[in-house]
């Protein structure tokens, strides 16, 4: 086969047509060969993006049959156990999608799995960005967009989960209502405005429907678009390595390699989600029966992304205050309001502010395009791990009944364990992570100063044994060396500069000194200059060993 | 796409056509005087350094083998998609097993098709396309000082031309006009609440249930079994430890009523009661509590006979049914309200009135209703 020498007419014609009208040539010229660096962790965001596309496609399919109505009908479909049962049209139409539309069950399950992968993918992606410091200047805005998308997605999932109006989704809706009505001052109004009256009313499914299929997906779509445009304009970060600097991007070009690889990765994501939707049953609504506020199925669990709120509700002590005693005002159900708002608020607000707080503490106003290795910013990494531990404990105790059943511990003890762990685990995670980071930095420094263990054991003249170390490969060394000290604010000697006076300024300086700096300095010497690090090897042996 | 002479006139337009494997020319090269703050410059050495590999072609023999494997994958996709179409026509849905067969056939074929297509493309990218390691330069995000200064100047002169700064009347009335514009859409949302009640009165509805209303003929409402609608003769509900889920007669299918008025009925031996229970509101050892959990409203549906504990499955709030359903564990802060019950002349259980306190989750206007009841000597 001969290779292509000129652009085929079929492509050149339309391309010329478009360029004469849009003048897009210069844009295309600049971008066709845009470079994308490669690392497995850069795929996490793509997983989230592709599952969102799948959600749009499968969700649209579902809308063709789904009836967002709470009007009651008597079921007369093919699913025998529910024949003759009174239920909402929403539930009946979800059953219809499952049993009377060919491929309907498949698409429903794909939609639900894609929702889990979408949110899980976003969480993993956000963690990657956090731990590598990829949110730093100039990418703070994209980080903020990401935080907003993630928060909206939780509500998108919540509204979707409520649509089928089965007993399980109704339990979730009931909890949502209990939280909404408990909000101080506005709770009652919100309840009546959301439900059109008292719970459950006749309106909530149709309202959730328009929120679920139009309002929130539209917002997410707009934000995702902005997210991608910013990513495109600011270019991807990359890990330090040979030839990779803060001023360049090293990788494969968009056309053809990255394009084809992304296409393949979309298909792969779709395949995995389709496989899950086919072989792993999810939300078998026909087993739960129609919703009734008087019934509940034991062991009901929300989707994983809501479980941390569930856990917070479960381990919260029974606190409630009445500000004005018996007057008809002033009731604040802390046992509802705190778990519903505080963990989510801490995490979301904390995420949103982190880039700015870090910049304030370090005074670092430079652009950063090299991804940090997590160990090289130990405090940040430890904070991240503490948040994961906090979230993880709440998530775990979303199943405190299952825990106590499995481990034969009574609920009382389990719940108290949760109450303690929610504070202890983050502190512990922080301390442990900090140690590990420093340990890893030390081992990096050791590799750089006296090479990697070669696996060859040498017998010393004095009878001892020692392993021969060889210098690290060039690319590994570049990877390890590609780190710089975290900036620290200069205290300016006797007279602190303006921003560092007063109690807040002093705190800022203290935090800066703790957060920044180089914890474990890496030697500038090359492994072969053995004499710089005599302490790393048995007395006087290092020169002989590494040669 | 052939036009290379653009009005922007940036320097890279004049660079010769690029060959695969060479770094991209950058449109902004040289246009920004100041160096990237904090950037290292060492890496620039690699730019144009022929030692750094750029696009390394694959070994042709291996590529030819990979082509065959990729082709096989694409054929598999084709076959799987044909199978998908066949399965769509052949398998009908309906009952559980028929739907299951169709589901597995369609989903299996789709999964296989996608998986094979993805694998084929991956093989193509990895083993047929060259290995790329190309370099592109970055440049600071900020525009140059000149550009910013020009924008600032344009902004100022534009504002001055428009008169918005000088003409205070214009500016202020414009702001005045805009304020209610933002309010209008909010006002339009008022009818989201379809009760039509005055906003300040909304919370009053939360405090009452249908148990307080007399049935149509003016007689008190009977308690009927949830699901069957059977009225309950007190004499028949006589085994201690027994429990029933109960709803108001005539409202068996009204979800809005059930969400507040569902009750659990428990039969005790009289000596088992503790002081928290209002004995005047029991009948012959039968006590009725709201089934709607005071935490966030799940039905507190589980009952443990030996301990007399009512357990809510949602967040495990536990109430002592012998002791006025006071909270013994969990996040619920208040006891389940007790419903005053008695019997009518035929011996069926009836409600003697409404719950003394609001049922279900707490809300701002609830206040300390329990204390209110105590002050009023047991009445709401
Ligand atoms: C963007 C993120 C989205 C998430 C996280 C999400 C999540 C969910 C979840 C968890 C369900 C319950 C599924 C089940 O029945 O098991 C659901 C149902 C549904 N979703 Fe979505 N969804 C998203 C986007 C969309 C979009 C874009 C549409 C339509 C254009 C859509 C339409 C529907 C419909 C019609 C249902 C009810 C179908 C049924 O349960 O039978 N969804 N969604
Ligand atoms: S709703 Fe009953 S414990 Fe939360």
C-alpha cells in the first residue's frame, strides 16, 4: 500500500469550505499537534468525562419511556409478583423500561453504573490533582470548576436515584426531606416549595425529573466544557523527568496518537460499564416494591457517594436545641443539621480554598506545570490523607449496622467507635503519612547519593557482606531530582514585612516555615562522587563499593 | 487550510513546514519579554536536542503482526454487533427469565464489541503508530504588560465615552431598575408551594395529622391494619409482645396521610409499662406510637420483643416502647409521640385525638412541644 502524499479531495474540499467561512485554519494548525504528556493517573479525569457522555446517551434513552408522575395506577405488566398492586406511574414506567423495552434493563443498569463510575472517577481525578499539586497557579480556576462539578454531580445522583419511586429510592427521599425540613429558619419553607406541600406531595418526582435531566446535566455540561477548554489552553501538567521542565510539555501529539488513544479509552470505559451493567445487577427495583412512607426495607443503603452523609447521620449524638423554649420557633435539630452540612461543607469549602490558602502560606506566586510527587510536599499529602480518612470513616459507618452484624459487636460500641475514629483516624493518617513521606524522601536522597541496590552482594576483606550499589538510570535520576524546595516566606529579620505583622501575620509565618522548606535535602553530588556521603556506608568502604 | 498569511502576523507564520518529529513552533515565541517566573531554564537545552527521541517508528515486521491482531479485533467487533442485532430480534422480553436472556445477550454482545474495538485501537496506537516523545514549549499565561496597558486605556476611554461615570442620575436609576429585575424570578417561584396557604402558616400544617379529625359521621377514626385495612378489635389483639403497623381508616392509600399518621401498636402486660408512657392513652395494655422516626422520618419498623425496643432501620435510633418510646440510643432526639387510643362501642380500636406533639423530623417552628404539653397538663 502506498502512503498518503496529499490531502484527499474528500477531506480537502469540506476543509477549504469551512476554513473560508470560519478561518479556523490557524487554530487547527496550532493545535493538531498539541502535545499531551502520558501517565496512568491522567486517565482518571478521562474516565469521568467518558462516563458523563455515557450518562447523557443512556439517560436520554431512558426519558423516552420514563413517566415522571406520582399519579397512581394499578400495575398490569408482565412482572407477576406486582400484578394488581397500586403504584406511581414513575415506578410503573421504570418497571416497563426494565421488563417491556428490549435493552431497557441493560440501559437502566448501564446508566446507574455509569453514575457510580462518573462520581468515583471524578473523586479519584480530584485526588490525583490534589496530591500532585496540579491545582496550583495557573490552574486554580479549573480546580474550582472541578469542585463545583463534583458537588453538582452529588445532587444529580440524588435526584436520579429518587426517580424510579421504588421503596428504596423513597427511603432516600425521606431522609432528604428530613434534612431539608430541619434546616434552621428556612427548612419548613424549603420543604413546602420543594414538595409542593407536605411530604411526599404530588410534585417531587416531576420536579426532580426536570432537575435531573435538564438543569443539572446542562450545568455540568457547560462546566465540563469550560474545564476542558481551560485544560487545553493551559496545557497538561507533567511529572518531572528527563527533558521535562516547567517550560515545556513532553509527550505524544493530539493527532494522531492522543486522539486514537482517547477514542480507545472511551470505548474501553464504555465496555467496562456495559460489562458491569450486563453482569452485575444494580438497583433491582422490582424487588423493592412501590414506595410507601409507612414501609421501609431493612438494610437500605444509599449509593456509595452518599454513604458518607449517611454515616455522619448515624454516628451523630442525639442533640437538638430549642433556642426559645416552647415558643413556635428556634428548633435546631443538630443531630440532622450537623451531619448533613458540616462534613460536606468542610470538604467542599476546604477543597475550594486550598489552592489559595497554600499560596498565602507559601507566598508562592509562580506558575507550576510540573506535577509534584506527593512525597515532596509532605504536609499537603498528609492533609489529603487526613481528609480521605475522615471521609473514609464516615463512609464506613454508613454501614454501621452491617459492621456490627459482621463483627458481632453491638451497635452501641460500633457507633462509639465511629464517633472516636472520625477524629482520631484523620490525625493518625496525618502523622503516619507525614512519616512515610519523609521516609520516601530519604530513600530518594539515598538513591541519588549512593545509587540503587544492584542485588549483587560483595564480601568485604574484613569478612562482612555488603550490597553493591549502582547509579540510578538517567531517567529515574531526572525524575527524583525534579523537585524543588517548597517556598517559605522570608521573615525579614528584625522588622517583619507588612503582611507578616500582628497575630495573623505571625501565624502565617509560622505556618509557612512548617509547611515549606526542604525537609530532606537531596545531595547535589552525583552517585559517583562517593566521598560526599561517607555516612551512608560502612566506614571508608563506599568508594570501593560503588566503583 | 492552505492560507498561511494571517492578519495576526506572528513570527511563526514564516517558519518552514514542520516535519514529523520536530518540536512545534510556538506562536508566542519571543513575544513576551519577561521570563517565566520561577521557571527553570535548564530544560530548554533539550529543545532541538537530537538526542531526545521524538517519533521513533515501529519495527515494520512487528507492526505487520500487530496489524493482523488489530484487524482480528475489528472483525470481532463486527461479529459481536451482528450478534447484538440478532439478539434484539430473537429474544423477546416480558417475564423475569425472558428479560434476563435478552439482557445478557444484548449486554454481552455490546460489551464484547466495545472491548474488541478498544483493544484493536490500542494495538494500533501502541504497536503501529510511532513512539512519540515530542516537546512543546510553554509560555506564561499572562498577557504582556503592553497588551494589558492598552486594554486598560481602552476600558477607561470607553467608560468615559459612555458617560456612565459622569452621569450620576443615569447610573443610579439604572441600578435601581436592575434590582427588582433580579427579584422577579424569585417571586415567580412562590407557587412552587401548591397548598396556597400563607407562608407564615405553613408550619401549622406540620403539627397536625388526620387522627385529630373526626371521621365523616363525626365518629372518631378507627385504627386499621396497614395493607389489609382491617379494623382491630382490642380483644383480638391480646398476645403480649404483639405488634401491628396501623393506619387511619379511610386513608389506607393516601401517601400524604401515611407519611405522618402511620402508627405502631404494641400489646404489653400492664406491669411492663414504665412511667414515661401515658397510661390514660393506652387501652388494656395496648399502646400506639407514631411510626415516623423523629430523626429524619423513616418508618421505625423493627421491634425487639424482649427489650421492648423499637428500632429505626435508617440510622438505628432506638426507642423504649415500654417507657413512652423515649430514645435509648441513636441520633433521634425526641420520643415517638404517643397516640391516645380507646375503643368504640363495638370494641374496635379508635383514636381519641391527635398526637400531642408534631410527628416526624424536627423543624424550626416546632419549638419544645413536649415542654408545652407538660405545661398544659398533658394536652397540646
Ligand atoms: C450527569 C450525571 C447523571 C447521574 C449521576 C445520573 C444518575 C442516575 C441514577 C443513579 C438513576 C437511578 C437509576 C436506576 O433506575 O437504577 C438515574 C435515573 C434516571 N436518569 Fe440519570 N443520571 C445522570 C444523567 C442523566 C441524564 C443526562 C439524563 C437524561 C437526559 C438522565 C435520565 C434519567 C432517567 C430518565 C432516569 C429514570 C429511569 C429509571 O430509573 O427507570 N440522567 N440517574
Ligand atoms: S430516620 Fe430513624 S434513625 Fe434516622
